[in-house]
């Protein structure tokens, strides 16, 4: 039996929660999250939110830094609206109760990160994401219009082109057949209740993908376990356009330790004066960029990768020992405590770090309201490709994007709530067919491991056409195996995540093969030069 809401939101990070709170002011919201609502990329964000909040800063300067970092692929209209609307969104968070670090005079205690020419990153110590989620999730739990579905995994977006037939399909709300959104609109989602194994049909005139990133497609990542690219894969299967997936950002500095799982060492450490050194103590970033250790992430990650390959080392040092012990403990309490737990005292010894997959600058293509080419389907936050980040994300622009585009999508999506024709659309409930419980979960774990190792070895920081073609062929085989398994057995969270990371891997490879140049985060030994004209790569079914 279908359940109807005014909006279905998939994901409980900064983008999903922000949208849900605003949409709840005018109707009911189903907020779906595949694990606990507090688990997201957002909660792990250490650095902060980049925004023009200092008297000496300007919108123009922030736009210029973003565009320079994006290496020719930024969409200037997206950059402009995001930067211009950012300050009010930050103040909105504060009105909800977010507590950011302030100076003794009551001004924002702003920090600087790589690629920024000004101190413009507002933060809450080094646990900014945790503070943001505390405030947003508390407000969402207290809102009677928000129905929270924890431990519910969205399987697929329900769309008219795929799930409706005959007369029912003819009333799908499409307008002129010449328009981009005609002939296909979103109706909601099929959602697995992980605990019971049953599948719910959640319907709404507005469906929002706010599922975050896809770092788990790589063997080594700063992302939490939930970051399996679910929204990108679901949107692609539904018929949405996906773009620039080859632009996968590798964070230069994750803690190198056999027992430290995915612990990020914030770029803010370099913003406060941290120096990258080889294991023999030599500073090396000066050979790669005039900003040295404060260079943009793509340059720093490639430089570290080059040094590791050149020297045969396993890691480099991030040296903070020249800064005062009191300052480091006060400014980076979480990082200090975590490093200490692994035997590293950052006040007296450098931190061992390595690059790891961190952020997807590509994703589901949207307009400036967050809407995709499928009517009623929105994508906001890291899952989306708004054009803000281009070929490389400027540090701390990610939380900013989530806030700004959640606000814009919530405002724009009100038109779908007035779509009287939507209530006449009746997609079928989930049908498991002849699928049975699997007794071969080893197949899932084997394929899961193979996808991630394949991506790390063949589609990493530096690529080649030969390795990409090899990866493409192997992923095609894996996708077929997964497809057969999906139809034969009842769905589980592990199977759905495997299906999604394999789809995302294929999209990354397809986009990487399209880009016959080296630009931003995409470096290939076969096309080392940059083309004169910057173009987005696109894939659609």
C-alpha cells in the first residue's frame, strides 16, 4: 500500500535536513536515511563553511577563488548564486542554534584553507559538521510534519517513464514534448525497510536526492561507510543526466595508520601554517606550486602521489610542531585527541598522512534550483553537479553548496505541490517476483572488494587510457553479475550498495574516457595537456 507525502527526501546530511525543514513548513515530508539519521558525510566535516563574513573579504574574491580552483569547468552562474547567498544561510543556521567559533570581540573566528586568498571559513572547532547536524537533526526530530525513516534504504526513484504504462502514463504531468522534462517525472521512491526486509512505496510530487558522495567506490577514502553513491546511481537508472564524474577529489591528508579508518586530517591545519614534508624532513610543495602547502587540493594530492612514487615511501609528514601546543589543542581538539589515540602527539611530532578519495565534484546535473532533467526530481549537495565546483572543489565550499541549494530547491519545488494531476498517478507497489533469500553473500563481498580495488589501482589520482579501458571491461562483467544476482535474490542493504558502487564506478570510467586532456582532478599520462576549451563530460542512459 503506497504512502503519500508532499515530499520524499532521501539523505540526512546538511542538504537533506535543510530541505526537509523548509518543506515541512508547507506539508508532510518523508525523510529517508539508510542507517541512523546522524550518519552522513556532513557529520564528519571538520573544516567549516566558506562564506564572505569578514569586512575585508568580498563576493568577487570568493567567486574568483572558486573559479580559479575549478580550473575552467565552473559554471559562473552557479558560483555567483552560491557565494552571494551563502552568508544568509550561515546566519540562518545560527538562528537555529548553531554555535560557531567567535572572537573576543564577537566577530566570526574565521580560518583560511587551501585555495582561499582570505580567511573566510566559519567553523566550530574542528567538528563543524557535527555541530551543524546537531542543530538540524534536533529541529527535524521536533517537527511533526517530518516523518523520519531510519534504517530505510532507497532502492530506486519511481518515474513515469519506467514504472507507469498505458493510460496512467499518459497523465504523467509532462508538458510540451519539446521541453527537457517532458515525458518523465518522479513520483517518489521504493524503499527497503532494512530491519523487516519489506519494501515501502513512498509517493510524493517532489522527490529529493540528498544522498551525499561516493567515496566508498575507492579502496581508500576519507568517507564513512554510507557514502556509496546511491543517489547518483538511482538518478542514472531513472534517466537523469550525470556529468563530470571523472572529477573525483582525493583529499591530500588522511591519517596514515593501520588502525585508523578513514580519519581525515583537515585542510585547516595547513591553513593555520602546517607544512608538508617528506619522511626525511624536506619541504617539497614549493617545487609544485607558489602557494606551497596551501595550494588547491588537486595539486597537493598529485604532488604527494608523485613524491611517494618517486621515493618509494608509504606516507609524507604534515608538520605542525612549529606552532604552539596550546593553540593546536584549542583549535583542533578532535584531531589532537584522535591522533594521540593512535600514538601521534601532533604538538611534538609530525602527522603521517596519505591521499584518499574524498569528494565527487561531478554528479547528477541540475539547474540553479536543484531540479534535474526529470520533472519533480531534485538533487542537492554532493550528489548533484550544479557547476559550482568545476574540475576541483575549493575547500569548505561543500557545506555551503548543501545549504544554498537546499534553500533554492525548497523554494522552487512548491510548484509541484500544486500539481493536481499527480494524485491520479498510481505506480505499482514493489514486486519481488520469484526472488529468494540468498545463501551466497560471499559473491557480494567478493565483488564489493573487487570494484573498490579496481578503482583504486586503475582509476586513481593519475590515469591512463589503457588502465581505464581495462577497468571498463572488468566493470561491465561485474555489472552483469550483479544484475543477475539482483533479480534472483531478495534485496539487502549490502546488495543494493554493491549495485550502486558498481554503477558509479562505471560512470566515473565513462567520463574519464571522454575527457582527453588533463584538467583539475583528472590527470592522464596519455593526454597531459589541457584543451583550450573546457567542456563537461556527460552520460545518460
